[in-house]
């Protein structure tokens, strides 16, 4: 065993031990759809400056969404109910009362000069300061709208404890400097040297301007702190309220209760069984294709599951149903990395029969590295941008996807490599070629080599087929229309109380049998049901209630409200901006790493896949909702991943044979990568088929979207992206890619080879 293999083995063992410890000692945070959580109904009220209408309620929703994201609640659900009500669902909230207090505050912040009490210049009103002493406040000089940022800080050296640092916008910063400069003109200890900071009609701090500040000089924007004997939680909450902004209108919490999960226990168990069966089928398939090395890769895949789960638990990420999309894509990428390595090792062993099994495996890891790195980097770019620019479910998807991708790379390039390199050193594995899995060519490779089909003699034909598929999809969108889910369109929320206990699965099946397939059912207890659906007239509501009465006995309607879309205009706009920026950044990255022709062709194939997937759901009359959005993001990542692998091989072969026509090079590259494409797609599809068949209605559409997307993405990466790049290359005058330098060998390589990785008296 080499030193590098030993380092990998030790690193893998250490990470696995830590992951197992976290898995056994820490509990995950489950989303509202898995375990329930807190559900609040907020009533918007008229204020002196704004009326609680639809527009102001929508703006209030966006401010609340920012506050909830800052609280660390992943994948919250906010919906407008009628004109002036907002329904907030918070999964796995530890202290609902604290969350309700922070969310519901209007956060009206103002900065006032302090005047002489009882004098002619006495201010507009008198309020007690933080110690209860009356303060005469002058007119508000500066509002909280001028605050640019607010952060909680702890000052251990000065002993000031927790404080809130403020930074102001340009004009507001100048006004703050004038306010503190005027106060500094009074002697130390004078009341008028203080500045009162008022939050929601209460003085939260009234610090003296520090004696070091000169008259008419004032404090600059970036050096201001609010102090006042805050605890850590008080400082964080205050910073959150100030930074989150003031609500356009005041809100009142008219209802707060704990709700049950959207998915019943039976559905969660079925989903878990489906995932385990699918993962087991994937492991058996990889073992069948690559024998011993495939079995070792399956062990590394199991390690990926433990590591990624432990990372999510340790970071406090909320696990939700849409979050499964990130895991599915990451599992596919973990399998893909191993398949890439093993297929390259097969090529190396076949090209140089005198080469040892270990050296062939090492060459496979080295030659597959660029494709693995590029495909994972493009996915991480998309995940980072979705997290930074998105919110709600889009942000949650970005987190789970990024963690999954990093864990999959570690399992494939560290754990799987350590296991296979250790096995490659065994004499038994070397002597029996049928055992190791890479000493013999695969069946797909043998079949292709025997026939040597010429795929790209007429690239326009393939583009014509792709255009026809897009036309069929667009026709479905125009003719059948897109069935937007309740998250996009709004709908109706009806709550019932039954005389007999009804579990959520029975209620869901009963409602579906009555013709309301898309209804979302939740429970607060065995006698209370909430049904959320799209357009529902009074006759439909009566039919729904009659159906529930058959299983629940006497059924009483407790509540009936029209609800607005949970994916508000700003959330949808941010999601589209995040997707657009992600595609643009990926385009730039691929153009820099490959060629602009390859980058444009890859993005074209991505757009092709998105249109076909949406069109397929239009023809099938399946709903396009939040879960579909997660599946669509997954398909985008898979499509780019596939195209990167193909173009990486095109670049490599073309650099070796610069005078060979690009069409011949592309044909050879596709034939060499087809085994990888087939094996990777099969590995991912085992999991998705299991989820579609065994996961129940809650996962059926999710799995169906991914199945369609993977099939279309596999096709487009070869038959759309490559022909598109060939046509673009005909108009491009750029020379073929330069050939990479051959790696140094022997003693020289040994010298240059890199090692493998692993108050009181407050002041302002």
C-alpha cells in the first residue's frame, strides 16, 4: 500500500467515524411535510400611513419571509389568505412563542434627540428610558429605514457585553452624524448629550455620545453601536428586526397552533423503503457491472449516505420532501464519478496490456479527474447561486444539493479510491481478471467497437429530431396548458372536524377517490383535517365534505377561506433570477474551461430538456408545483453534468488528433462515453423507479419528473449538444485545443508528483 493510499484510508476512516457519531447522537430537523410544526395566521391591519389591502399584504409577506430566513427556518411556507391574512407554516421551530414575537413585530425604529424636560424646547413626548427615568424626546431625526445593516456583536475585551452594530445608508449616515454632532455640543453627563433609540414606542437604548466625539463632528456611519445590557438572544433579535425592515402594516396573530405532517407516517415509511430498495438495486447493478470494484464503490456510496446525512444534521438543515431532489442528484453524481473512473481504467488496461491493474486504476482516476471536477463545479455554482439569490424552497434545495455534491466527491475520490487501490494490490485480484471488474471490456463497449456506427455524418438530422420533440412539448403547453399548482395560483383552504378519528392517509385516499387528486391534506389531530386545493366551487366543497363523512362520520366545516399563492411574485422573480444567473455563470465557466461552442451547445441542450419536461407534464395533465420546481432544478444539474462528460472527452481526443475532422473526433468521444452514460443513467433510474412505484402519491410526480428528465437529458447531451457544437464549430475559426503535456514518469515524476488531497452608561 502506498503512502497516498494510506493517507486516504485514514482520512476516510476519520470522516466516517465522526459521521457515525453525529448520526447516532444528533436528531435531524424535519420539515413541516415530514413531522409538522407551527402554523400561524396573521391578520394585517390598517395603519396611519397604509391600508391593509392585497398589495400591502403581499409586501408584508416578503418582509416576513426575510425575517424567517434570518431565523434559520428552512423551507417555510407563507400564503396570503384573502385580502389581509397571511398563513405562516414553520417546520421544526423550537420556540413558537419567540418566533411569533419576532415575526409579528412592526419594528418601527426611530432615532431622537433628547431635550431638557419641562423647558421650552421640550420634545414631542416623554418616554421612560431603559432604567425608567423619563426622557423628553425631540422630533424623530432618523427612521429605521435608513439602516443599511445591523449585526449582533460581543465585546469581551471592553467588557461591554452584547451590542448591535449599525451601518447606515449614505444620506441617513450623514443625518446620523449631524444628530450625534449636535448632541456632542453639550457637556458630559447632560441629558441633552444622549440620543434616544426608540423601537415600537419604547426606548431600548439612550446612550451618551462618547466624550471623544467633538461638537458638530459626530459619529460616522460605520462606527455606531447600540448598547444596553443586552443578552445574546436580545441582541440577535434586535439586529434581526432592524435589518429585516419594518412591516408595511401592523399584523396581529389571530391563530397559532401545532399541525401534523403533510405526509402521513405510512407515506414516510413507504418513501424510506423505496429509497432503500432503489439504493440496494443501484448497488447490485454497480456490483454486477464492475464486480469487486463495483462492490467497493457500493460501500463508498453507503458511506456517502452516512456522511451527507451527518453533515445535514450537524449544520441544522431542515429535511423536507423537495430536499430529496438534491440527494437524488448527488447519488447519481457519486455513481457517475465511480463509473467514469472504472471506464477509463478499462480503457487504460485494454490499451496497454502490460500495465498493472494498480497503474491502470491510477490512470483511470487521473484521466477522469477533469470530467468529475468540471461536472461537480458547475453543479456547485448552481447550488451556491440558488442559495444566495433564492429563498424558501429554492434556498433549501441549494443547501442540500451542495452538501450532497461535496459528500459524493469525497466518497468517490477518497473512500472508493482507497478501497479499490487496496484491492488492486492483492495478487488474487490481479490474477483473476474476471473478479476485479476492469480487466475486461464491458458488453456495451464491446458491442460498439464491433459495429463502429458513424453518428454525426448529418448532425442537422439529430437537431431536427430535437426540434420536433420541442415542438411537441410546446404544442402541449399551448393546447393542454400548464396545470399550475396551488403554490402558484392560490386556491381554497377548508378545515373540517370529524366525529370519528381519521388518519391523514385515509383522508387523502378518500378525497382522491372523490375526484380531488391534487388536494393537500394535513391534520392537527385525529379529528381535525385541513384540505388545501386549487379552484373549488361550493358544489365541489359539498362533495368533498360528503366524501369525508363516509370515513369520519359527522363532518363539520370549521373554516373556509380563499388563499393566495405561496410562491409570491418576489419569490418567483428571485427564483427565475437565480436560475438565469446560474445558467449564465455555468455558460461562462464552460466557455473558459472548454470552448464557447461547447458551452453554448450545453446550455442549448439544457433549455431543450426544460421545455420537454414542462411539455410532458402539460400533456400528462400533472401539476407544476413546488415539488416539480425541485425536480426541474435537478434535471438542469443532470443535463449539464452529462454534457460536460461528453465534451471533456471530445476536448481530450481532439487535442491528441488536431488534424482529425471534429465530426470523427466527436463520434469517437461519444462511443467511448456511452458505457458511462448508460451505466450512470441505469444507476439513478433504479432509485427513481422505486420511488415512483413504492413512494406513494406524494412522490409519484417528483419521481416521474426526474425519470423523464434523466431520459431526455441523456439523449440531449449526445444527440442535441454534440450536433449543435459541430455546427457552431463550422462557423468558428478557433484552432483545435492544445495538447496537454504528457505526465512525467520515473524518477522525475517521483520528484515532482503532488501528494493526493485531503448598560448602563452606554456609549455610541
